C-alpha cells in the first residue's frame, strides 16, 4: 500500500524499481503522528450539488500501523474538525462533485493543519458506522437517484465507536506492546 524510504538514495532506488515494473504511483508527503490524528469526512452531495450528509469520525487505531486501515474509529462533532470540513467543501464544489465520498485528513502535529490524504469517491466499509449513527448514505443516494427531495440532517451521536475486531485485535496488541494502550 505504501513505501517510506529512509533516505534519498533508497527513494531513488525504489522509484527506479517502480519505473522498471511499469507501475503507477503517487508521491505524497508523509505526515507524522499517531493513528488518532486521522479524521474522515464521509458524506453525500446530491444531484443539485448540495451537501445533504456529512459524518465525521476520528480513527483511534489502525492495522497495520502507519499505512493500514482503520480498525477502530469514533464519531466526532463537525465543529472539532471544521478546518478540514471547509477545505473539503471548497474541493468538492470546485470539482462539481456529486455522490458518496469519504475524505481522509491527518492533523499535522507540527502545525495543527489538517492535511488531505485522499478522497474516495465510492462506497467504503465504514458506511456501516455512519448508518449506525443515522447517516445512511446509500439510502440517500438511492432516494436522490429516484428523484426524491432530500432533507439535510447533520445530527448524529458523537462518541459512538465502530470497529473491526479481526483487525482491531492486532492493532490493540501492537499498541499494548509499545506501552501506548492499557
């Protein structure tokens, strides 16, 4: 999923191997910090370009560490991640985006800025977390495609956790062995 070269020479060698294998890659700055610096903004923009759903969650654990997937996350208040919300709003509006999305940001401990990691313009596994909190994006998409008028409802319970036990057990074990989880 990702490579993190430890030196410029290692990076050049890695790029050479990638080029020889005719692979396509994205070069991206690594934002330091633990898993709980990641926030996700999940939502839906209707056929008229109106954001009708936004669900915010913070990753607490991931597996494998650094470049894995969320194994446990918790819903957070929109206000706690407002700079990321504003940034994503500008991006989606500029793209004239429509549909389901999940945007990942990481709060940079060096300056507190939310850095955009990626935007997935497709359904994802954590739709279940959002739906369990009352933000059902697949249902909104279906209703939108059926021509129904959608009501904006940005309320959901804050602090509601969601995890994948299969991935969370090794993530929790790793953190425990490092002394970072009791």
